């Protein structure tokens, strides 16, 4: 009886070991397939959001919505409509080494890779520059409200106040 219990325990352990090995092999095969197919959910999500956020038109629409939202919070302002114009698009920003010497400053790009595959190290993108903001709203005809909106938008978005125009909306 004791011998049969030992055989049964050994057979159970062997079956568990085989099942564990089979699961491990399946995970390795699936992982290799997903890598070859480029099916990495993390990278796919990052790529999708990067593409969406790199659209200058989308950036302009989001900025218009944000400006309309903060202007609507000003006392006496209603029915805000905003148009934002941009100069250029997103610009790549690369890592640089700066060195000062007897002849002045020297900037060099930080490179990654070897030989012919050397590339500058991309650290991010700078947003497009806002070249003008037009705001039409009820209350925009009042000079004190107009000045408050211009100052608010200029400070919040880093836009020169001479690039912001506020007009009174039609009733």
C-alpha cells in the first residue's frame, strides 16, 4: 500500500512538472510571436497617443477649448468663441552638450548608436507657437473686461498681449 502511494505521488509530480514545462513553452512561443508581430500593447498605446498629440490642428482645437473655458469664468463674459492660429508645427528637441571655452560656448548634439547608425538623442517635442488668438464673446465690448481677458490669456498661454484680440459678440 505504501509503495502504491509513493508511485501515485511521483506520477502526480511528474504530471505537474510536464504541465508546468508545457505552459512555459507556450508563454515563450507566444511572447516571441507577439514581439515579431509588433503586438506590444504598451508600445501601440504610446504610438497612438503620440500621433494624436502631434497633430497641430488638434493642438489648436484643444487650446481654443481651454481658452474658451477660462474666459467663460470671467465675470460678465458669456458665449465665448475662440480661434487660435499657430506658426509652424511641433519641433523635435535633441539632447545637447554645452561646453564653454576660451572661444565661447560650443554646443554639440548627443549621439546614440555606433558608426553609420549614429543618431542624435531625441528628448521630446516642443509645441507649436501660438501666433494669434481671436476671442468673440458677450461682454467683450467692455474695455475693462476686454483688458482682463487679454491679460488672462496672455499670462496663461504665454502669448504676447498684442497677439490677442477680443470683440463683442452679436446678440
